[in-house]
C-alpha cells in the first residue's frame, strides 16, 4: 500500500520518490498557481464538483487557462483507485503557471495520509488564537489582484500564522480584519451557531468560499437548521452556542478555547460534527 500517490493530468501514475517539477517552475519560484485539497474516504473523493468549481474560479482569478474538468476527474479517479478504500487520505490538486521560460501549466495530484493532528482536532476540538489579518473587509472589491477569494499556492503567511499560534500553545488561528470582523482560518471556514442558526462570515469580505461549509449549508435546512451569511465579531464567538473551524479534510473541529478562554459546551456539540460528515458523503 503506497504511502503517497502521485498522478499527472494525463492519468499516469508517477513514482512519488522521483522528482517531478522543473527547478524553474513558477509555482515553486513565486507561488504562482492554485490548488485544492479533497478528503478521500471509503474509496471516494468527497465534494469533487465543489472543489473543481473552486479550482476553475481560482484559476480565472489568477489568469491561468481554464482547467479541463474531465481531465481532473479522470486523474482523481486514478489516484483514488491507487489509494484504496481502507484509509482516509488528503488529495491535493496542484495547478501552476508552468516554467519561467514559458510553457504549458503544470498540473498534478498528490494523495497522502491524513495527518494525526486532523484526527485529534476532529475528536477533541481545537484551541484558537485570533490574529490580525492586516487588511480591510473591502480590500477584495478594491484590489482584486490580491486574489483574496482564490485558493493560491502563496501560503507562506498562513503557515507563519499557524507557527505563531503553536508558539503560543494554540492549535489554530482565526483571522480578524482591520475593522475587527471575523474572517476565516488559515485553512478553514469559521462557523458560528446561535441556537439552530448556523452563521459564517460573507465571502464578500475577502474570504475564500468554503466547499465544506457550502455542503453543510446545502443540507442544513433538512435538519431543522437555518443558515446565514453575516458579519461576525470576536465577541459573537464568545457568546455563541458553538464555534467550529470547517474544512475539507478536518471536517468540523470544535473551538473549545479562544485566546486562552474556555468556550461553553452546549447542546449542538456533536450534532454539527455529524451533520458535516453527512454533508460530504
């Protein structure tokens, strides 16, 4: 059973221990590209169409040629078949501008085991610190070249934020805008419960639209929930009936501690996690 599965967009399975990228690939040199990460579970990649739609949207924002969805679907099927049905995996779809001297875009898929921290976050929840994002909620509309709503390879700032959180003894981060609005996590959407109303900050605030959050919203009405997009302040997190970081691989990680303060455990804990699991099936 392979620990990593590497597939190129032509459907060819490559040796994951053999170099694939050229040293002058712009995705490596400048982080100029886009990506998606899907959960593989039970021999299937989850929410494929939502992720492909976001890949297409991110590519358009970055000025990359439109990805051919059928090619990506085929490569996903090949990767999942190689992986098997006995274990979970994290499947990355990577799409860069290609080589610096000019070439076709680079495209490949990499399937790896789900990290242990993910299983712990699902089971035990996470401690979170709020950090300044350093920009206004209207920056996305004023400066579309910032690519705030695209999932780009330029993740150095996000990784630095997570390392900073770790240095403070926390597991994860919630970003705050310059006006004091809740935005998102470095790798997640923020979900807030008020009674049976589920709320997430609006994408218009420069937030990456969440595929798992959207899948949850699509089914929540069938389970006696109301869903809304609306601005959220840090104080709203403190008084909420529950706060979760929602993402494709971790699914729903309950926030049990915020900036060193315990958040209340209320009746929706467990119910939201179960609903997110069902939403991605």
